[in-house]
């Protein structure tokens, strides 16, 4: 299994994300459902975007680990921010947990089904076959 980061000539090149990610080779698809800033007890860890984003990213990483994957195996992240939230604050908090792993991303500002949720993150990953 391999991920090839696609960044065509003539398009913006960001150190934080790829324009596309090609998933190739053997493996299984993992769909990580929307994760937000809740802890193991289901309580929101923070009232601010940075705190909720760090926890949401830790939750995504926990699902990946349970399935036998890491952020290196993630082809796509979708990040949903509550209306009015500063995406740059979210990016900075996410990088603290995620690291400098370029991943294809989409970031949208939306309303949340749960009051107080400022960010929700889901992912698509290819889990490597076990040796």
C-alpha cells in the first residue's frame, strides 16, 4: 500500500496539505467517522477551538491506531468548523497533534448537530495489510 501525494505543476503547493492523494496497493479502506473534542467520558474537553481541535485529532489518531494505521495512511481529512471560527487557529492546533504530514483536506464552516461543538473531523485511510 502506498500513498502518492499529487501536487500538479502550476497549482499552489502547501507544506500543510496535498492537492490530492492517490491510494495504491493492497490494503483496506478505513472510514473514520466525525470526531469532535470529547474525551472518553463523552464530555467536551474545552470551550475553545484549539482545545477541541487537539482532542478531535487525538480521537482520529486513536481510531487509526486501533485499525492498524497512522496519519501516514490517511488519504483525506474533512474538517468542519462552526461558523465564525478561525481556520488558522484550528490548523495550528491540529498540527500540534497531527504533525507535518501533508494530507488532502477540505475545510468547511457549518452548523453542528451538537451544541458547543466547534470542530468535527473525519478521515479516509488505507490500512496496510498485515505481514
